[in-house]
């Protein structure tokens, strides 16, 4: 599907690129929001990533388009961090139809998860977030981060094992997390 869309985009079909954006926008924003802790900043970096993707389509050599796009986003994020040399601070969450109590609990759980994720080595955190926030396959993660599928599986296994241990020890509320 993606190869046909790419050919249409190269031929000038703007609607074809809209399909790609619609398909990958939310997983990309989810990944970047975990990395930046700021949804608006994540949206900005995702936008820059799509622009870079559009400009670089002729350089796409096949394989997983999703992995290629996420590699562009990771590079955009690295460039942003280099330019700003400071951690982004999260914006206040948007109000919803949940009760104040449920919002507070969800916010506390999110903070706990983010704190726990910060204890992970950078590559392991990227793997975890790509898998669970962006729903990338092992193959896509491996291609995105230029590592083997075995390393992806091993790091995810060890991370989930460590997460379960943290839950059993009461360091993290288990309702939010992955089993």
C-alpha cells in the first residue's frame, strides 16, 4: 500500500500524502509526547517530521515506511533537543468528561509511569514507547533504531519483567501498566 501511495505522491497527488499523514499521525504524536512530555511540542515535531518525510520521499529505499518515518521523527527530536538544550515541560492536561477524582488518579499514574520510564536506559525507553505508545511491530522498532529484532525482544522482555517487579513492590500502580 505505502509504495503505491509514495509513487502517487511523487507524481503530485496531494491526497495520497494526506492518507499517509492520517495513518501515522497519532502513533507518531503518541511516541513524541512520551519523549517530550508535551503534547503540543510533540505535534510540532510530528509536523516537522511529515514535512521532512515529504521532502525526502525520493530517498526512501523501501522496507517499512513506518520505521523510516519514525527514524525521521527521532532525528527531528534529537535536533530539537540540540537546539534547545533543555527539557520540555508538560502542558496541563485538557479537561474531559471524567470526574475530577478520576482525572487526578490518571494524572498521578501517568506521572508515575513517566518517572519509571526515566529510569530506563534511553534506547530501552525508546523501544518501550515505540511498542506501547505507537504500536510499532518488533520489525519496525528494529528498523527504526537500527538494532536487531532479538535485541528488541530481549529489551522488551527485561523491561516488562522489571515493570512487573516494580508493580509487585508497590512502586507503581498496576492499573495503568502493560502486562
